[in-house]
C-alpha cells in the first residue's frame, strides 16, 4: 500500500442487542439548537425506501428526531443519503428519491435548514418541489398531448407539472394547465399503468406565451443527483455515477468538473467524491477493473482544471477497489475506504506528499468496500466517522475511530455510537440555529417607455415598490409587463437577460434593470408647417 506510519486491525465481536429500534416510533417533534457540535444520522426503515434524520451527541447519546418527509405535501417518504453541512452550520444538504414522480430524476438534491424549519428541493430545476405556488396575475398556460409515438394518443396518462396538481390526459391524449406561475419547470407524463416509463420536457412559462408540448413516454432512464458537497456558493454533486458537477443553488446551469470515461470490462463510474473545504480542490475516487484508465484517486482544482492521478491503484495489483473519500477540516488529509489484498481498509493520506499516514484493516472479510462507508472527520479532525455491516444492513453500526495528530489511526480507540440499525448516511458537524440571512433585491426601470415589474414570491410591485428583502437562497421570479404603447426590451443584471421571466437566487444583494422603450408606432413625428403668405 505504499509508505505508512502505523497499522492496526479492527475487531468486532458478536451482534450487540438492545431495544434501540423501539425508539423510532417517537413522533418527530420541533427541534431547536444553538451553535453546537452534533452527529447527524439518516436511519432507514425496514424496507430501505425511506429514512429519518436524527441528531446525536458526539458520544452517541441523546438521540433527537430532526426531520423526515412525513409532512410534505406530495410525497411523504424518501431515502436520505449523502448528508453534508454547510461551513456556517445553517444548512444540511442531502440526496433523496422524494418527489421523484415530478421530475426526470430519481434522486435529487435538497437543502434543509439546521433547525428543520425550511426544506428546498434544488434539482433538477429552480421550481422543483415547490407545491405551494399560486398565480393570480401574469399567469401562463401549458397544454399538449401524450402520444404513443405513432400519432395514437395515450388516454388517462398521469401528467405532472412542477408546482401544479396532477392531471390525467383526456381520451384524445390532451391536457391543459392554466394559471401556471411564471418560470422554468419540468413537465412529466407517464405511460398509463406504468410509472417507470415516462417522457419529460423543461418548459419556460410566461404570461402571453402559451407552451404547447408533445410527450411520448418511452424511456425508463432517470438521472441521479447524489452526494451534495457545499463549498463557498457552490454545491458539488455526482450525476448518475459518471460525472462530478456543481451548481449555484437555485440556478439551472451545471458546470462539469470531472467525467468518468474509458474502455473497461465494467462500466466506468465514480466511486466517491469530496471537496477540500479550504481551497476547493476536488478529490474523485474512480477505479474500474479491466482498463488502464480509471486508475484510482484523482484531484483537480475547483473548476476541474489540472486533473492529476494521486493514488495509482493500477500500478500495484494488490489494489482491488475504492469507495468513499473525505477531506479533513483543514484540508491536509484525505480519508479513503479501499480494498487492498482482498481486505477492507480505512486509509488516511497526506494531501501534500500523498504518503499514507495511517490505516487500519478490518479483520473480518465480511466487511467490504460495498458495506463500509466513511462520513468525514469530526470538526476538530481528530476522529473519523464511519459505518459498516456484514450481511444484513439492518444490523449496521455507526462508529468513530481516533485520528492522531500525525495522521495515524489509533485502532484501540474505536467507539461504536449507533448499532443494530440500517445507516443510510451521516455527518459530523457544528450546527447553527441563527437567524436566516436576508438580502435585498432591487429593480430599476430604464428606457424611453414605461411598465411594471412584479415578483413571485410577492414583495416587488415596481410601480412603486421596487426593492424587497428575501431570505437567503430564496428564488425570486421577476415578470415585466409593458404599458400600452411600450415594449419590454430585456433584463440586465443578476445573470438575467432576454425578455422572458428573470429568476434571481438570493445568495447576496442583487440588482436588476428592466428596460422599457416606446413602440416605434407610438412615437409622434412632428413635421414643420410652411405657410406662404401671398401678398396683394
């Protein structure tokens, strides 16, 4: 495995029995906290299709229910994985299959305030998961047909439009949504009686511009947004196991950082990803048997430049796989779950020299890289959080193991925190329940004409009220309406352009200019009048 400073072995005895599972019948109650260090754990139910978030003290005691989907308006279940916390401790990010019927993605990214008071679905579009939208003015219309692909209509096909109630296509395949709030959203149709076969379109809704679509349900392939990792104003994630991308929450544009490619006996995929909290360096675990590429652990800068193979697992044939990777809080170390000589190991690398600082090996071969996961370091960097099970996920355990100041691992300090439960995800972080920051959005009108700008959510009616403070990460949709004799010419500022709606994500103070010009037909042309006075 290369250079190392110490090696230990992890020994786990028989199954620890207790009444732990009985605690999950407790109804989730309101949750409040100050700045405090907690371990957040996602524990799934017996069928593995939904889970709940709990917090624990750092020694595994004081279990407190934090969040589940039971009170959500459309889908009351969902498995929660890939849990991470923002650097300020105010937001929890995770991936879930909640609301999957409404989007072309099976798993999407979510943002939850640390006191669980607000939940936002971030993908695949800015209006995903928002089912409380109403529209009284400047509304749009979306209509169309659901077709079998040969001109024959699908009757009674379920049709979903984000933010609107479910409809079923008529006998001629037609459907129509009216009073649709403006903005970008996904339109979905499923084959009648089979919710696995669908078609989807991204539509942009605006007043006076009806959207007409034809949907042909003929695919079962949905994308997966997973493992959200916040860094600065970015949120990195793995898309469908083949690429690492990032978005600014609330905006549609995705930026690709890394793509798994290669000709292999297996399908190239990304095994794990994390982002250095200090400088944004991205670490990717990409190992695939049967090819010379996809050779191990790579790093690149925050934009994907300078990809470099740091741990070459093809040059040493004892390597047999890799899964999770996790940076330490100071960015100087990278923890890895790796298979070496057919044994599963927790390994810590120095991110400067890429020497192994320490590792421990699971003594029981039943622990593999497929049932062993790491969830990052403690905020101080002196503990590594991980989970493991042998053959039954329901008998999983969450544990912490000591990391010494030199990066070596002390296997004698290996403490079980939660046991005999199916662990779907976890993280160790300092949470903050401070007030949600607010930023001001200002609208300025420009040009020779006149008009009005309104907002959804309400607050701007410009007109007279041209600025409004909104909570951080609120998605504000601006709509411009020209007065008679004027025309709206477009937006400027806050990444808005064109003449459609303008969607602004309030991550900072924002300013938008709306330009209205007089119509050319409305411009009066005054010609000189020449009088000739004839003398007598």
